[in-house]
C-alpha cells in the first residue's frame, strides 16, 4: 500500500502501525498528492492512504484522480476533526474509506483490510462527524445526497426488518464481523444482507449506505443492535 502525508513524522508513525500486520506491505510513501498519484501509477498498490491537506495537489484531488485513472487502487482518506467540510467532497470523489488521525491504531488496520477486500470503511469517530454534519443540515448534507438518491420511497417499503438492522449497524461504522456478533449471524450472511442493501438503495458502497442510515434516522437504533 501507499502512505501519503506531508509530515514525515506522521508517515513514519503510520508505517510503523501498518508493518506490524503481516498482511500489509507499504510499497511507497508520498509527501503530496501529485507524488501519491505518481507512486500509484508506478506501484499499483491495493490501497492508498491519503492525508487530506497536503501542499500542491491535495489528498481529495489525488483521490479523485486515482479513482478515475487507477480504479484498481482503493483510497482511504486520513482526516482530522477540523476537516469535516472535506468529507462530502471526498465521498463524491470516490473515496472508499475514512479514518481520523485521532482513531485507535486498530481502526487503521481494520479500515485498510476492509477496503483492500473490496469494501468500504468509515471509522466510528468519522461516522459521528458525518452524522453531525447531516444533522446540522449544512452544505455537507446537500453534497452527499446525490450518493443516496432516490430517497423518496420510505425505507420500510424497500428493506426487510433484518436489513434495517444491518443498515443501522453499517451506519455506526461496524464491520461485517462485528455486525454478525451483534445480530447473532454468520459473517457470510451479513455480507449477503449488505449486498442486498446496496442494490436496493442504489448506492455503490458501504459509505453511501451509511449516509442513507444517517438520513433515515437509523443510527441510534443501530447502537442497540436494531432492537
């Protein structure tokens, strides 16, 4: 995978966390968005972890270019609490995951594995920031809504009761394994439910589904397992 951040100490810290996992290999580092795009072209990593604010070409612009030109590389954005306004733009640009620099290091490993496997990942803390933006009804809410259209038909007429419960937990940022433990389902069954949910909602990944869950008011229900 690729790690891109303009601060050398941050890159070193992230690499140190990643290399503890025998299933992850860091093949390149970059100091800005253009270097990140060039490194992805050269190394074709499964995952690119991009800081949002970098000099020159920023992380979001780099993510858009990677998504358009090199779709085989999944993109995870690394954000801070002060960068909420950028999340919606990154969603529209094709980012597959979001992590906060304040997250537990285990979230980094979980997120990388999730997107490397073809999924999407929104850490619980990042999910909370998205929820706050949507509830505030600001520009973020308007910007992400195209990912979740159409929403005119009530979810009750589109999802089963079990799918509602699964969607709520996706909105809370839980992985398939965590959802399975919460709902007493095997992971393969959860995966099947998630696939059905994406198809029924017309969204391309778990991040889009999570936004639907927030807008539908399911997130609070997800915290108690959909009961």
